[in-house]
C-alpha cells in the first residue's frame, strides 16, 4: 500500500462522467442487499433511512441494493423491486432523499435467474418457473424488463442505473462458458455470451434521456468466468462509450487472480491498465482505510 500525506485530497476531487452530473468526490457506496424493504418490493422506511444516511455521510454516489426487474427474479426477501409502476412512488422518495445530500442516486438493476431462491420469496415453483433454457422470446422479454425497470427509475428521478452483471446472477450466467451451453446467438463465443449484457445496456441507453447515467458491474473470476474474457469484455465495453462507469466487484482490491497465467499482479492492476476511453473505472472490496482508498483511486482514475 502506498503511504500518503495528510494533505492528499485526491479522494475528494470531483469526477466528471460522460453523461449527467458529476460526482462530488471519488467515493461510491457499493450496492448492498439488506433485505429491509417490503415483501412486494416497495420501499420501507428502514431502507430509506439506511441509504439516505449513507448519502448524508458524504458518499458522492449512492447505489441501491440490487433491485429486481421481475417479480420471480428476486433473490432475497425484502429486496427492492422495479418490476411494476407501484414501485415508482417509493423509488421517487428514495431518489429525492439521496439527492438532497448532493449525492448521485443510482439504482442497481438485477435478475437472479436460476439463483432466484423461489422458496425464500414465497413464489411456488410452477411449470414455466422452473430452471430451463430460455427461448428467444423469453430473452427478449427479459431484456425489456431491464429497460422498463430503468425507465421507472428514470421517472422516479434517479441519476442513473447500474446493470448487475456480477456474482453469478442471470447476466453473469450468460457470460460463463461453463453455465451457458447454448449453441445459438446467445451462446458459444464471447461475443455471443456477452450479447445479453450488450443488448440490455444499448437498449437502456436508447430508451432513456441523454443525461441518464449507466453503469455496469462485473466480477472478474469465479462463477464459471475466465479472466482473459472478462478483460476483453471490459475493454470492449469501456471503449464503446455505452456506459459511464465499469465497477469491478473484486471482494479484495489487493487480491491477485486465481488463474496462474494472471497471478503475477493484483486483479485491480489488470483492469486499471486497460484503455478506458471516457469510461470511469471503479472497484470494491476490502477498502477499509483511507490509504486503501487512495491506492485504489490512484490505480484507477486519472485525476483531473
Ligand atoms: C450483505 C451484502 C450484500 C450485498 N449485496 C450486493 C448487491 O445487492 N449487489 C452487488 O452488486 N453486490 C452486493 N454485495 C457486494 C458488495 O457490493 C461489495 O462488492 C462487497 O461487499 C465487497 O466490498 P466490501 O469489502 O467493501 O464490503 C453485497 C455484499 C454483502 C456483504
């Protein structure tokens, strides 16, 4: 870890994003599922307090927990939802409450796919709800669910949304050559396996206002992923300009990759060295001190 002087204020420099308002500093609250909202996905006072207190505490960007874009795509009880217009009033209150503290409000959009723990959320597994290969029509419907949820969040006043494509949830499952054994346009080579994510991002981008912010969260390893492929995907998406930020969920920013071929330097360094275009790069995991935050910030973000 780099030693820093007390006078170093790098973490508190504003950060300009390609779309929409800037962050007042380099600190973002990672999305944290806290199971505090209501069973039907509407906002609770506890969840409102938890997130607005983080905004009051000074984060430049506050991300919600993973918000389910489809009722049967929930992974946890008490998870926020954006699958229905009934969620908009709570989301509006939340976005207003976060933005009142001069923080950007971002809704993380998620679908748990086969990780949707149906028994935990009270949905009975019925024909049509079991784990099976998706038809082309199912995939088109799912992409539309993400777009509809993004538009609800836009209507609610959020500055933007982030696609949760990490941790083995549905978008991440498409990416995995172990899990995704399809032989059509949605499986096979990396371009095909990444198509679900690309389609969601591109369709949200064209369905929302021009200053709406769009982020992507990826995991670099585990969950059947290949480091080389995630590096290639990160690079392609960042230079394409479709997203404002890529957030790498590393669990430990100092960790070295599991794959021997990449093990000689930290996960963080591999991603920091990619060409980012105008896209901002963030990371989460074990950043527990000012020194660790500065080390991460220096590695990732050229200070303006
Ligand atoms: C209780 C808990 C809930 C989480 N929920 C989410 C989530 O909803 N979406 C997500 O992308 N990551 C989620 N994560 C991962 C965190 O965003 C973060 O990447 C991870 O906790 C590592 O960062 P930390 O060391 O600062 O905690 C969760 C982690 C924990 C411990």
